[in-house]
């Protein structure tokens, strides 16, 4: 069974925001920049590394979403990726070239000029040009240039290929693998994701074809449930596949809400239903909160980053299936052997009878950004009172995602009124702090800025501290009255990939981030606002 819900009580933690390729590049640059800044300030080594600087020594837990999860999986499980970050720290002036050779060029080698999903993107743009900005279609645009025929036809298979291409992580790697880097061993990693609850009127479509359909929704006495339920795969890094989860898979209310699921199958001439109900006091779905170390690393990373996963709720699913030939949703079955992702995929592939799907408790596990893109909320719910938050905010000047955690108006059933829906894909905001979102926005805009003269892709880094006071939120499990300090490192940039030829501009962004943080002009700000806090000096 999982350990107590406040295991992180009073400890410092690191939160890595979601953002696809943007997050990977931004956070690689920030990490290398911090290492370079540490070396320049202390001069203890000409080759600063994650190991010899002990940069993350005082970080007890890391929480990540989407691209933040891609980044941390690469950093902790891949010697070649962490060595690449170390090399940029040792040679900031050549960071762009090193990143180009060690990461960008690997992806460009498998890039194709025509986006795999171009026909779909053209169609939705014809319907409404703003649709492409919502998560499912944005993810199609970002990944379609690098999705080859041998990458399979599921999000999980593509993630596996991507991690192997960019970081050399083998497909059989388990979440509890003892091959993690020594500096990461013993730390707790939270892979944030969202479980689709759906509703009777808006069911999650497991598959939808003219002659065969399968869908589900969760049933609860406390109707209505939020469309998405926050959850985490938590693991003590390097502890092995049999080690128990250090943290609860979800809050008590969330676990209770997942007990009963209604499945419905249908076709042209038949319709069938099956309902699964867990025993009282238990939530039997998945071993994710019992022994997550046995789960596939690629599968859990895919779940945490399935930004297109909510397409299964959209009326556009049929259109997407016609043009994509790809399942952007990650499906997980209840399993005691660590094969839940595989078992769910097999049931879906053979269009299994509804009774079999219900018995396996198959459900959608998708991007944590649908419930909290900052990766902060789960840390706070588990007791962390000091969080270092790495944010990728694109071209914006402040993080909207952070503001969604604060008081932006009335809250119903734990979900803020600022939530909405775009073309059948709900977007939820869960408030966990009592302070005004407008006040927090102004504080974020006023944070000190780190800039690098002559930058073409980096607008600025915002570095500073905000605080929040928790409120009760039953879906995340936060309790009111806790003071939380959040140290912000927010990357604002001008990289946008419309075509394959735009992708190499990421090397400029990474190089400019490293240069900005390593600059003597910015040394005092980086030390006082960040390094001193992280390393207690």
C-alpha cells in the first residue's frame, strides 16, 4: 500500500511544467545554465556536472507533466542525455552547437518534410483556425514531422521511439529500473496524469468505427464528477520494480470516484453494456499506486504526456480517425504484472467484447496538463511547502497555468469557473491556493528578468518567488491553511515550429538560455533568486 499522504511534508521539491518540445529544450538549457553558473561562482571544477555539483541534492521529489516528463525521464534514465547537459555547462559558449549535435540532429535525421497529420490539420483549420491551438491538434502538429511508419500507430509507441532516438532509453526499461543516475537515486518522481472520468452524456470512446464502438464513463453517487481526475504514478527512483509506491495514486475522493465504471459497446445491429464495481473501501484499478516500478517507463511517460488524449471525448474523433490512423489516447488496464498498458492495447486491437474490457477496467490515462500543467499541485497535496517551478510559457510574459491554481472566481465541485471546453474537449482548472489569480499575475509580471543581449529566440527568463496559501481541494487532496513558497524559473521564447525547417531553431534557444544564466552580468540574480535557495548557501 502507498505510504502516508504527507510524505513530502516540509521538503523542497522540483516541478517541471508540460510543454512538449519546448519544455525539453527550455529545461535542458536551464539545467545546464545552473551548472555553469554554479561553477563560475564557486570555481571548484572546470567540468561542472549534475554529480559533482550536487545541484539537486536538497530536492526530495520531482513532479512532471508532458514535456517536463520527457525531459526528466531523459535526464535521470539516460547517461548520454545527462552527459550532453553536463557538456553544455562546461562550455556555455558552444552550448548551441553541442545541443544541435547531441539532440536536435538526432530528431532531424528522422524528420519528414510533410507532416504526418497535415491532412487533418488542414481540415480542422478550414473549420476554425483556432482549433489547431487546442491540445490534441497542437500535439499532432508538433509530432507529425517526426512520426515515421516504424513508430507504430499509438502515442505510447511513438513516445518509446522518441525516447530511444533522443536519449537512447531502451523500450524494455521499467519505471523502477536501477539504471537511473546516482544523483537521482532515492528521490521520489511523480509522473502526473489525468484519468478521464467522462459522463453519461460525454463518454470516453475507447474505439469508434462504423461497425463497432466502445465507450465508458465513471458512475458516482456524487454526480457530477469532473471530466478528468488528477492522479500520479509515483516511484522511488532506482528502488526496483517491486518497491511500493511512496505516495498515493490519487486523493481519497478521487479513488472513491473510480470504483464504478459503465462500459457500452455497439455497432449497426447490436448493443451491450457491462459495469464493473470495486469492492467497498478499495480502488482496484491498476497497480500504479501499489508497485509502479514494474510499469513500462515508456508507457508511464506516454500517459503523462498524452496531450492529444482527450480527443476520445470529442465529436471530432471520427474525423481524426479518418485522417490520423493513430490513437493519441493512452489506455491502461488493471494488472498485477506491470503489463497494464500492453493488456489494454491488446483488448482494443482485437475489439474485445464489452465484458472483457470491463473486467480489465480499461480507461484513458492522459496528459497531466488537463488537470494541472505546472506539476505543482500534487507536490503540495503530498506536503511539499517549498517548490522550485520550471515553467515554459512560450511567447507569453507570465504563466497562465500558475494563475489557474489560484482564486480566479467561483469554484464548483473543486473546479474553477474559468474552466471551459473547446470543440468537445474540456479544459479544467482546479484551485488549490486562496490568493487572487489577478494578484499572482501581477507578481509574475513583476519578477526580475534575466536577458541575454542579442538573443534571437530567448525573450527572457523570469526568476523570483511567490507564495500561496492552500485551500481544500478534494480532487488533488490539498488541505486548507498551508503556506507554500514557489521559486519560479519561467522561460519566455520565440520558437514556434510551423515547418520542419523551424525545428533547428531550438538550438539557438538552448544556447541563449545557457549563456544568459552563465553570464557574469546575471550572476548575482541567479545566485540570490535561485542557486542559493536550491543549494542552501
